[in-house]
């Protein structure tokens, strides 16, 4: 019997919440593009200052992607109707987050060397957490 807090539903809801929060962060970036540099994307700040709409479109594309990921988490949790290719999508989302989390060791080392701010460690750890929530949630569901 699985622990009530570690149910696939709770794991996937938590992963979904993280995805929606990441989408919200990207909406903030569209509204306040100077924050791109704060999150390590100074090239996007420069493009935006040059009047390029590229940054807005790419960021809005990421908003849509993270919102869809959030809905897949809710679907896997049984809160909304089942979306197509649900299990494959949940595993894929988990893997993508985990791939992003591969930056965590480097971020920790650079933070320890005072070469990178703590926020980079937090973002990479968040990716690790989200990836595990989606992946374990999907695999627990498969039992």
C-alpha cells in the first residue's frame, strides 16, 4: 500500500503545480524582459532591447509548453480528463526536466566558488524535483 503522501495523484499534482509556476515565471519575463539577464539569458535581454520580437514569441511558446505539461500532470492525477498519450507524455516531461537538472552539479560548484548566484541552484533543483515528480508519478500509476 503506497503512502498517502506519495500517491501518484499527489506526485503529479505537485509536478503540475511546478509546471504552472514555471509558466507564470515565463509570463513575468514577457512583461519584464530585463529579467532575462537575472535568470542567465542576457542575450535575450539584448535581443529584446534591439526591438526583436523573437524573445517574446519564444517565451510565449515556453509558456504554452509548460501549461500543457501542467495539464498533463493534472490529467495523470485524474483531476481532468485523460489526455492523449498520457503515460508517454508524463515520462517524456519527467525526462526533459531531469535533463535540465543535469546542470545542478555544475551550478552547485559554481555557487560554491561564488561564480553563480543561488537562484541557479534553486532552478536546477526545481527541475530535478519536477522531473522526479512526473517520472515517479507516471511509473507509480503504471503499477
